[in-house]
C-alpha cells in the first residue's frame, strides 16, 4: 500500500528546504490507545529525575499518520534549555541503514552485485590476511583469507572485520590500531584494508566498520563524494534538510549536548571531539556512524522504508530492494559479537525480528530496527504499519531505548487491518 505521510510535510517546491514539524492526529484513528501512550512520559521523566537522562524526543506513526510526537527534558542540563522538536542529534549507527539504502540505489542501476568481491572495486582489499592469536608457544601470526570479502559481507557484518581489531587471549590488541578517521575516506579505507581480519570472512556476524567501506564504494560507483550522493539521491528527494555529516554554525543552537554514562548510570557531560567534533566538516565521511539528523528527518526516511521505497511521490527504491534489505541474510551463521538482541537475524544494516517465540519480547515477526551509540533508535514494523523514532544522547544508554520500544507496542489496541 502506498501511504503518504499525511501528518508530515507538504511537498516543498522552493529552495532552500526548511525543517518541518509533523502534525499529529488522534491515536484512536489508527487503533492506538491514547491512555496507553500516556504511560510513556512518566517512565521517561523518571529517568530525568534520576539524572540518568537529560532529554530527548519520541515519535510514533501508524498507517502513515503521526500519533505521538513529544519532547522531554532539556537539550543541555547546564543551561536548562528545553528540548526542541527540531533538535539535532548525533545518530551514530543509525547512519548505517541510510548507507545501505544509498548502496541499494546503485545496486538497482546494475553498478554491482551483492556477491561481488570488494577488491573488484577497491584493490586494497585483495589478498587479505587473518590474524591468528598466539597459542601453545607459537606467536601470533597471519594466514591467508579463505575467500574474498563480498559486498554482502560489509552490509551484514560478516566480513571478518570488527570494531576492535585482532586481540590475543588476554584481550590485548595484537596489531596496532589505526585511526582511519583522521584521514580522507579514500585514504582511511586503504589503511583499514592493511589491517589483518579478526575472523575468516563469513565466519559469523561481528559488528564492524563495513559500512564505512560501503561509503567509499558508493563514491567509486557513483563518481561523487559520499555527502553529495546522499544529498542528491536520498536527503533532497525525501526532504531531510538537517541530515548531514556536520552541523553548520547557523544550526549549532539546535545541536543537543552529548552525555556519557557515569557512576550509578547517571549522566556526565561528554568532552572533546565527541562533544564538538560535529561542528566542522570531517575529512572522513563515516558511513558507519557519521551523520546527524532530526526526529522529523528520520521519520521521513523510516516512512519511506515502511512504504516499500517511496514517499510523497519520491521513489527511492523498489519494493523488492526493501524486501532484500529487511530479510534475515545471516541464516545459520553465528553471532560472534555486537549489539544483537536474541531472536533477531540481520539484513542489510538492520536487525530483523524473527517473531515473539524467538525474541521473548513484545513485537512482530518482520519488524526491523537499528540504534545509535548515543541510544537513539528507530524501528519499522510492516505487519502493524508502524514506526517510531526515538532520539536521546546518552552513550551506553540503550537499555532506556529498548524499554521505550516495548512501551510503543503496548499502546496498540487494534491490529493493522
């Protein structure tokens, strides 16, 4: 079913694009209980009172209509500035699904196959090696990779890379860690390719910088810088004016403060580049975690996914590509490490729900989601015609977002038919 985002933005025919705030409709119109939705705020305010959270936004849409869009807490605890609906958040790994969609636009044009070796387009990934930890008196060493890394491996985290790098039996790094993000995207990916893999390709799911490599591949396939391609093929067609790799000075007042997890799960203000790094354009455009966005912007991206590739007349992908993205592509491969919940498989940069009998949590088979390092989260549930975007800025705070997700589901009182 082609659903327009009735609560959102009328098509804008003039430039520049401006951030918009969706209009809400009564939740009863789409089979959701207003009284049950009202349970969400007290739970979030409890975290504010306990100093476990500064603030955030929560948005829920069903059947193409926004039924809940609330702010809570503050943008910054020191100033006490109230949270705004158009606040800008560091979305970290919620960048990954956007990169997957961008790659799929080129896949549909025949630029690559999911089963192509990465080295076909990036020669630095030829002849990869795999680190073997020291054992039985034999020092650590490398062996040849048994097969090439495929494009599919990058998007489902089965490349043999992970975010830490090879470690010994004591958990110590056995290969010097390379700061790829102090370089250009092209140079950083070349350095990444010089590091031995942690596992043989297709050994299992291990959360990795694979989407960073996909970002570089998008540049090679398209002939454009990554940020330009995303703007032309996703952000402008979907009217996502605040989603980009950095925050211009004119928008700094809308950038939320980032917090870390401190003693007893209370928040402490993050410092250094984590706090202020998004105020200048980075050299390394990270497809794994580099974007900022707003709740309204990400709503439009999520609604496009729920609409099977289109929104308000803009066709980004075909329904079959959305089906590929949101299918469990891991099969029987083991989950070695990473933020995967029990009972979920993995598609192209999204975790895929195998059903309540597998997850032992409220939800639906076929629902897919991802989350960011500062505990932002979105999910799309095709069977319930439902989506949510939840934005907070607390690193190591994902338990709060996962609890919120359960509260979204408990508010449904009619099925989607």
